[in-house]
C-alpha cells in the first residue's frame, strides 16, 4: 500500500462529513475495502449486553447486517475484543476460536485480520477485513487497520447505532450545561450572518469607509441601549455588566484603532472589522482560565452584531403566543431581547461555553440553555425541541412519551424553584443547628444582582482581570476604583474577597506581551507576575482600598502563593500603600488578607503563615488539578478527573486541620462548592464557608438545611477510607436519595426524583 497517511486522512475526513451515523459506518467499510483491495470489510459495535453487533459490511451477506450478534468472547471477533489485540490469520477456519455463522456466508473467505476499537480503555467495537486467499495480511496492512481503528473509536464512541432501543423518531444532541431547567418549545433559528466568514477586499473610498464605521458604532450603541432597556425591566441592573462589556469594547481606543488601521491600510470595512474582532478574541481564547477564555465569545458576539448592522439586518419579529427555543451558533443578546415577553423557553448555542455571556444572561433570566451543541442535522424553524439544561441535552422531535415525561419534569422543577424561593431569606443551617456561610463568585457586573437575589452572604471570589483585558493599556487607578466600588457598594455590610490580578503566562495582555512558556500553568502568573510588576500591583491595591472607603467590607485574596517570601513581599507593599493613602488624606483601613490554597506547596506552609494572614480560601479547581496532575478541560483525560478523589479529600482535611490548629478561617470556592456530593463531604470534614455561582446557592442551601452535620461527618469518615472516587460518589448519592434529596443529583427520570420539601424554618 502507498500513501498510507493520505489514505487514512481521506477515510477519516470522508466519514466525519457524513450526514447520518449509518452513512458513516457504511462509508467506513466501503472506503477500507477500496483502499486495501480486500474482499470483505466489516464493522462490529458492542451493544449494551456486550454482544458484537454486525453493524455494516462490504462483502458479507447483506441480510446478516444488524441481525448477527456475536456473544461476548465468542469467535475470532470475541477474541479480538477480549484480548484487546489484533488477530491476523492466514486461514481463519483452522483457528480454535473460529465461530461459524451461517447467515454471513463467510465460508468463502479464509484470511482474517481483526483489530479492536478502544475508547477510554473500553473495547467498543471490532474492525475486520477478510480475503478469499489463504494468506496473512502484511504488517503494513495490519498497522493501517490499527491506526484507522484508533481514529474510528473517537468518531464512533457515542454512536447510538449499536443500541437496540426502538426508534421513536427523535434525535438527541449532547452539549454543555449552560443554564439549568427544562424548556419545551419550537425552534427559531438565529443565523443572520457570520463575520468570521468575511474575506478581505479592497477599500475604494477610505474616507467614506471611516465615516461608515463611526456611523455604524453610533447605531449599534443605540441598539444596545434599547436592548438593555427591553431586558432590564425584569431584572433591574443584573444584566448591566453584559451591556457594559459591549459598550466598553465599542469605546475602546485599541479596538477602534485596529479597525481604522485596517481601513487605512486598504481593507474594506467588514474585512477590517473581522481582523480586529479575531485579534482581540484570540487573545482571550489562548488563555487557560476557563472564565477568561470564554470572553472571546463575547467579542465574537459584538463582532457579528456590528457586521449584521452594517448589512442592515435586524432580528426578525417573532410570533406572539408561541413558545420559542432560540437556536444559533451564538445566540446574541439582541435575539434574546427580541423574543416576546414570557415566550422564550430555552436557548441552544451550537458553539460556546457555560461561561459565555449568553449562558450568564440565561442564568440571570432563568431560561434553560445548552451550549456547544455542535451541528444539529436537518433542523429548521418550528421544530419541536426539548432543552434539558440540567444534563446538557437537546431532544429534537421528541416522542409523545418522552414529551410527557419532560413536561412533568419541568412542572416538578418549577414547583421546586417555588419551594426554594421560600427559603431564600432563611440561613443555611443544618438540621442539628450548624450554620454555614454561602458566598457567591463573580467577575462580571451581571453577576451582582443574581447573587444578592439568591441569598449570597458576600462575595467569596471576585476576579479582577476583566478591566485589564478589555483595554489597550493598563487601567488607571481611578478606572479601577470605579469598577471595584460598584461591587463593594452592592454588597455593603457583607465581605467581598477581591483576588489580585491573576495574569501572566497563559493570560496574555495585548499591550504587555510575555514570551511563550512551555508550561504556563507553572510559569509567570498570579502573585509571581504582579510582584515582578509591583507598580501594577501597587496601583491595584490602592484602588481596592480607596474603593472600600466607608464600607469596610474589602478582603484581599492572593492567587498562586507558594512561598512565604511572596507573602512577605506583598505585606510590605500593602503597608506602603496604606502609608501613601493616609498621607494623601484618605481614610484607608487595612483590609483582611488571605491566600488561595491552590498550589499543593501552600498546604504545609499554613502554620508558617498563621501570623501573616487572616484567612485562607481553597481554590478547589486548581488544587484538584495540581494534586491529580489532570486537566479537567482536556477531553482525553477529563473522565479521570473527579474532585472527590481520595487524594483531594485527604488534602482538604489536612488544610482544615492545620488551619484550625492556628485559628485561621477557611473557605472554599470552585466546582466542589456546588456539587452536592462534595458539599456533604466538605461539611463532614469541617468546612463552614462555601463560595459558588449565584444560581447554585438555593439548591446548596436546601441541601444544608436538610441534613445533620453528624450524617455528613460519618460520610466523610467513610469516604476518606475509600479507594475509588466512584465508590465515594455512590455512597454519598445513596445517602442523598435516602434523605429525599435525589433532585439535587440532576437525574432525569421520575423514579430518580425525590419528594422532600426544603425545610422552611
């Protein structure tokens, strides 16, 4: 065989572009037969019982396809699957494991080569080629099949084709959970034009193009103001931050200058706009921090809005009285604002993440949303959809039984939210009287009101990076004071933990480039970056302290601290800032100071820091990843990541013990704080302060008010003696279900849902 790499690429690309899964598998066997010049190529996929179902074949009897099922471990196909190793035979019938199946009429073929399809360590299928002649396939041919099988395993890992469930005429698409809840309605496609598809073209009148650009900016700014008014009637200022981000970009000199430079260099307006949007979006896309990385979607949104406004396209009026599901690559604020009041049931974004502005807005509005759903085949306007924001699924043309079940689930969820609303003002106190403090995480002004509305007792983590990322130079002290003051004022009387600038390494500033690092997660970032650029840190600390004048609710939080020297250096800078501000006439008060425990090295140093800090905050996401050496955002290893891993729990227990010995308060932020299983274990380990996204607070409060600490302590004791994360989860989930809290686990069937009421008082 020649050109093996080209053949592989051609087969994989051809299969990936097929419209339907059944077309994919048929193309697999046809393409391999042609490229290898073999008499037979067959693809088997494992069904739920472990049988190998003959899914497609070129060369075997057509009547056998989707009818032949080889029992587990039976025959040569079973041998390939059980051994996880290729089987290459010159004469298959002479092998002891040969298993004759009359329906396939394979007695005509002698040579056999089968290779396993393995995904995440499990054999999901077997790829087989056969020939009439008695000969062993060459090493090159076998290697070709092994390589192709590795590609096909990724492509077919979640294929429904091996399922023997009855075809209900519906389709299911999996995405990312954007906002919780169940929405049922008819699709409304949002596809007005994609800026990224615009090509460069000559600009024939530069002066006119510049005038058009400024007219376009004025028109879009006006549109944004009207959209903000249309939505803010229901939410007050809770979504103001989203619109502020848009208007800030439209006023940013760096962005405006980038577009104008493109025009002056001879590119037409749409091409210049595309170049500017892509430039700024890519700065965010390159970051590792998921929150900041998601900001590239916001820039893309406003780029499409500008482009469509230039084309004269506006969101179409939607019919009143019809439940709507908005579907688009990136559903914009404009489309959400244009939906008739009370008729928007859900949002489906084919692209995007759970941290995009669309997801933030959906959470604030209480609209179920699924992000990153990918292409949904054969979807048009007015297609009946179910948006399951709890599991991240979209169901197209649901069958009547499925529709009925989801309607009941939606009714139950609405009833649950009504019950949760009843406990909003009540404290998070366990049934045996232990009070837990619940904070919210934020970084967008849009998050402020939802946190307050859901009963947050303060801000456990305020990310300060955004003002630095959206400008063409470092923000001034006055600009920072204005931003921080809004957050501190909104939470007057409640603590606000502001994390100092976590920039550097993977988080590049457009106006302060840093050389690429081989391992940015272990590089020049967090406190290391800011101490090396102490002039920036001094300005930020001064701005924080000034913003807190008269409020006394500022807490400063240091990221990525790994040594006592870093802490000492910051304390010295803080002393200098206080001296400066008091000399200038400010009533500057010394804020409480804490460190984030996210680097494992910080754990053993807690005793050394007892006289230097006022609190610690466990950053569970980074700490878990560093302890397990696993990137939870890497699809190849994400399945192995679980923050209730015994190693993580034991280290958190050690943190709490060391902090308790030195009377240092401890809080925790990150995904663990909103995972019911993890929360129960954290309570049992002794943690009493949690910080999470605003939308998670009511459910976690319900959990806390429904269990005694004694139960949590027993579960934590058992968990710390367990070997496997799955065993820990199983034990805690069983306890939650026994307590009538199954609804917290986001299960999807009526049998899995609990019936307990949140304790009102």
